[in-house]
C-alpha cells in the first residue's frame, strides 16, 4: 500500500500570509512587495521608478520662425556607452508671439520623425541632458547633440500632431542599445508671413 500524501488546506486570509520580494530596478537590493492601506498592490510608471535611481533624463528643443520660413531641427542620441536608452516621451507645444490675437493652433505645422542608425558626418552642437532627479548630477551616458550632419538611417516613426499641444508617449518602446544611434527630427513647414512662432519640445528617456 502506497504512502498516503497529506494535501494541505487552502490558505486562510485571516491567519495565513504569503510574502514576495524582487530586485529593485537598479538590481542592487531586494524589496518586499507592498500594498496600500486597503491591501491593493500599486505600481509606479516606469519613468517614475527610473527617476528614483537617477536614470531619467530630458533635453529641450526650441524652434523659432518668422516670415513664413521653413526650418529643420534634429536631436542626435549617439550611444557609445554600455548603457541602453529607452525613449519615454516627446512633449510638444506652440506659441504665437505675434500677432497676439492669433489662435494658438500651429503644432500641426511640424512633422516629427524618428530615424535610427544614421551615418554621422558631424555630430553638431553638444547638448547637456538634465537628470530629472534633482539629487543626481547631469551625467547622461549618451552623447546628445543638436543639428548633426548625418545621412542615411531608417525612419521608424513619423507624425504631424494637431492642436497646440501634443504628447507622444513611447514608454520605453523605442530602444537604443550600445553602438547605435537615434535622431528625432522636427520639420517646420512654412508658417504664414509676418507670424512669429515658437515651438517648444521636451524629450525624456531613461538609461539602464
């Protein structure tokens, strides 16, 4: 006759508990999973968790135009480090400085294109990304520059936003591993004559 196996009873929420833990986002410590006062398990947005360890960065792009001129601006993210870049967000807005009574709906004047793995001839003007955790220094692992001289590459995303504000949320889905690069391009189409427009954009990303 075989040995009888005792089957444990189901867990009872009044007297039993199960603990769970996992590595933190920087792989340095183990933390218990915590719930709020109502025992609801809460999660933070990915960008927020990476900001806590000083890995979330931003760079600001400004485009001005007058007299209907068309402009092109590019931001190059060249990754020669051993870190990986994860694109988080491109926020974008427009302001009409003159004439003052003009409706502020000129974001659609810009086409935003993302291009991967361009051939860099001249990286352009260096930019210093800001660390979005104020306790950390502004020391991104990427070489970030404005208006590079580059050729080739493969477009992977393009959009012409509407309204006077737009937020493109990628949540880390566009990835730039070591020894690759990424260009974010702003093509400003011709605005009406005698208009002075300002376009502002903030790009955020995290590095791991």
